[in-house]
C-alpha cells in the first residue's frame, strides 16, 4: 500500500515549520533548502520554511552542527537562515525562540519537522501539532542510532490513500516524560563526541530528506520512516502499510 500526497502539496507553495536547529535541525534546514531548489527547478512552487530555536551557538556545536567559530554566541536559527537565504535567494524566516503553542497555531504549517532532544519538549509540541499540522516528521537520535518518522493525525486520512500513523503513536516513548534524560550541556567538541557519534545526525537526516523527496517529487510514499544504526550499519525502513518495520 502507498500513501498518496494530497494534490495541494504538489500544486501550491507549502509552509514548513522546523522546530530545533541543533544536531538534526541544522542539517535538516540545509537539506530543505537543497530540496526546495530542486523542486522549483522541476516546476513545483516550492517551500516556505520558518525555523524555531532559542539557543545560541557554542564551541561544542562546531564540527557536529552546521556552524563555524564565527557563529559562536549568535542564535542558531538566525545564523542558518541568513546563510541559506543569501546562498539560495530565499525568503525564509528565523524565529530565535523556542516554539510555543501560540506561535505554532499562528503559523499553521502544513508540515512540522520536530528536531528537539527531549521527551518533555516533544510532549508539549505534540499536543499542539496534532491539531495544527497536516503532517509531522520527528527526528531523534542517541549516541550511534536513531530514527525518523513521518506521520499525520487521524483526521487527515483520505479514501484511496493508506494512512500514516501519528509519530508518537508509533513510538510513545518519544513523549514519555517519566524516563530520565541527560540534558547537561557539553563543554567542548571532544565531550560532545563522547555522547554522540560525529555523523549520526547526518545519518538520520538523509532518510528524512529522502521521504520528503518521494512525497513531493513522486507524489506517494511506500515507506514513512527509518531506524538507523551506525554501529551495525543497518537501516530499517518503516513501511506505510502497517506502520511496522
């Protein structure tokens, strides 16, 4: 079975909200700009992205995330968006704040991409996104493995198209706030690399962008997520038909 892309996603410019511009988010935003450039070259109206992140760049971010030494101390979302707008000639927006319910309701993006690193943050966002975004993509990772899930709320199901499960029904632990989390910031790149492998974010973002390419370029999806493990080299797709691996 396949999920068929709604016609208006192929005929009109699509509003996308990116929440988080760190490890996964900084790479995702760069990939979205490349995706947009390719789509417009093929005649699609393209994307308009609003990126949220209230954090500033630290020295520990350089190397793992898409930042340089000159960016330290500046807001992540603004640094990335200014760079991409200038490079690709875009009019995308940066919001140097953590996305809240009021901002998400106001924007009402068709696709929300969640790149946050805590269950508590996801849990808050999920309550709002379930009613405001047609599709939600969640990217998450641990030290050397992670996943991407692209889904939608039950209200978006349509005849003739296999439904996509809500991401937090597929993996409820993503929003389970009872599980202890380590949110201690790293003091440098070496310490950060003790917690996460250098290329884990890139490994998660690549299938995420592949899903969006299939969604926009070919108008249908037979898979809607992936589980990635850099230690074993395994990538296991999440199929549309039954929401299982």
